[in-house]
C-alpha cells in the first residue's frame, strides 16, 4: 500500500514510517521544512513539500495514496490560544484529507487521545470528551469517523497521555521539561492520579494494523501501561535529574494543567483481542530511566 503520512518526523511519525516500510508498504511524507524532507528521505520515504495549512498540498498527497495516516499537529502548547489554533489547523487538514478519500473505500487513520471516565479505566467504546482544552480534537475525530458512511474506511487510534521513547515524549516529557525549568520535579495535586502510556514503537505497530484491517468507523486504544501514578513518574524524573520532588500548582503546566491533574487510566483489552496488538517495548517507568541528568 502507498501511504500518505503527515507528521512523519514526530515522536510517533518516525516509528510509524519505519513500521510501514518494514512491512512492505511505501510512504509519501509531508515535509514542511528542508530538515524534515531530509529526514523523511533518509528514512526511506518519498516527499511532498508543504505544511499542515497547505490544503491543496494535502489534497494532492491524499489523491496519490492508497491510504492516509494523519499525525501532524502544531508544536506550540504554551498558551490556550496557541493550543486552540493548533486544533483548528489540524481540523481543517483532517477534513481536507478525508474529503479527498470519499467514495474510494481507502483507509484513513486519524489520531486522538484516550478519554477519561469516572471510577474506571476508559475503554474503546467510551466517547471522547466534548469539554476541556482539547475538546475541538474530539469533534474533528468524530467528523473523520463519520466519513465511514461516505465510502471511507476511517478509524481512530487513541493515544494515551504519554507516548515515550528513550525517556522522552508526551506528558511525562513535559513534566521533565518543567522540572528542568523550575528546579523541582513537580506533580499536580496529591500525585495519585494515573496516566496511561505507550512506547512510540508499540504505537506505530497499532497504526499499521489499523491501516491494514480496522473496520470503518472504529476506535482503538494504543495503551500499554493502563495507568502510572503521576507521583511515581515525578519520582523517577526527580531522581534522574537530581531534583527534589513536590506537589506544584496546576498552572505550572500551562494549558495542560487541568488534564495533568485528572485521573485518566485507560484499557486496551478490546484492541489487543480484536486486532492482535501486543506491546513489546519498555514500560514508561522503565523508559524514564533513560532521562539524562
């Protein structure tokens, strides 16, 4: 299958491209800079140059492909306004990619986050939340999945709060960055809230499986660790960085503060049973031992 991938040089995108190529697919990658183009070619992909806001380029890439994986998202999370702008850009891009595939029966795999539910781990059948700082992403994903009624084999891979590799990535990576800035390995609240996690290379294998065989309109959980207590994550970060560990105000983490403070374990039991997905790489707490002081 010839697959158009956006966000192919990111934490998830790089392993996704490697996974696709290793299983006999070819890849066309979106590159918004010369550096990204070089990285994609070095990985074995062909390149189409443009950014996530270049809708004509996205349309052209989608038209050339046998399937599309949408991973690209803005990198500025510093303010609520910046996060909102990134969500709006992603939404327009996903709409363009999906509309191009209408009537073709081709696969369209999009990314979202695992939901949170009170008192239990969330499952693949739980709806995405329609409130909070990232609610706009839920609406975009719902619109993509709705294309299943228009001849698109659309599916969503829901990612946990931390997608990690070599001790970096996701919410745990942001927590480590905040620790370096402040001199304290901080956690919100009492630290008992749990975050699910997955190694980037395990997530990549699920994206490939969804591309190859996920039914139209389906959602899957890329969850390897159902939920690590944030205080345990902070403890490893603090030890590796030689910093004290303490509770800090939610505002320390900017627009993600309310999400950081939420207990949000998640299950992937249905995904593992149905698609045969089995995580094989290190857990989050083990991988955090790779953080460099």
